[in-house]
């Protein structure tokens, strides 16, 4: 079992994730975080040190401490109020993080509100926790998008995404001509692209995020920009529940 410790080093809190080499997914995470450590990107958690476990000694991953998007102390799923004002940059930062991972032949898979956090050090969103991710084969610097080097563990998120990526056969396919059936068959055998699994993960993440927004007390979503904003910054005179920034833009356009 892995454990989490918080270290205070250079007055900045850091997370020490203890590894005991008991699972295959820990070995996968070690390979991934070493790639991340050697190829840093602003929207992926900073990795400071990787010590691999041995038969006699536990290892650990020393990484940056982030404030999770999810309020872990709330009785229901809701967004942590410490990061509520930064949601407008969340999508941009996630796209940048996934792009960097894909350049390293890593498919993240495990995108959910518990694996995204705000960096007070760098003032941006970052993703972390890679033990449910996978690595594609690399052929002379080119990621083979349809071949796993290390396939993700068969966890719930991976199974869900695989199922969603399966294209169901149309009921009307049987009544089509042989030529059309041949064309449909060729489409079904189209080369896989495992990077698309992260597109599916992003869709699931947005669905989860929007549900959690509704549970977040003291905040409303602006109908114009969809930013979750403190209720006091929602224009009380605007029937469309716009934030003050969007309400001001509308007023200027109406002049």
C-alpha cells in the first residue's frame, strides 16, 4: 500500500508518496514520473525526486504540493473555495498538460476532480497522480498511437473509457448493400488511436466538474462565461445571472 506524507522543505510543503513496489501500477507511475521529471511542463506537477523501492527498502516520489480542485473535507462533493476564483483558466491548463503528456507517449486516462490541483507557487492548474496512466510504444521518437508499451491497469475509469470508445453497430447495417457493408466494415477496423482516450476522459471530467459546481455553496455559474463565481460577484440586477464582468461587457455593447 502507498502512503502520503507532507514534507516542509525550503518552507514550501511537498508531498512524499511512499512506494513499496507491491503493484504493477506503481512501477508504471515510476516510469512516468521519471519522464515528467526530465521533461517538466508548467501544468504538470513538479517532480523533485524519485527513489525506486527495492526488495528491502521502500521508495518514494517527492513532488509539489497542490490544492485539489475537490474539497476533500466537505461532506458532499464540491469545489474547494480556495481555488474557486481560478476556474476560468482550468480548461486551458488541462489541455496544455495533456498535450505535453502525449508528446512523451503518455496517455493520462485518470482525469477527475481529485487529480487536478492549483499550484500556489506557479499560480496555475496542474495534474498529478499517474498510477492509472499508460505508456505507448516509442519508435525512434515517434509515439505509436495504437500500441501500448505499458497498458493502464483495468480500473473503473479505463474500462469506462474503453466502453465509450467502442462504436456500436447500427441496426440498419444489415439492410445495407454489400458495398456499403464493406465500407462500414473498413471503418470498424480503422486504426486505433489511444490518445483519443484522453479526449473521452476530458468529457467525463467536464461532466463531473459541472455536477460538483451545483453542490458548491455560496457560488453561482455565470450564464455568459460559465465561470463559477462567488454570489456577491453575480450582478443582482441582471436576470440572466451574469457575473459583473460579463454584465459590463453587455452594457457596453448595448450603448
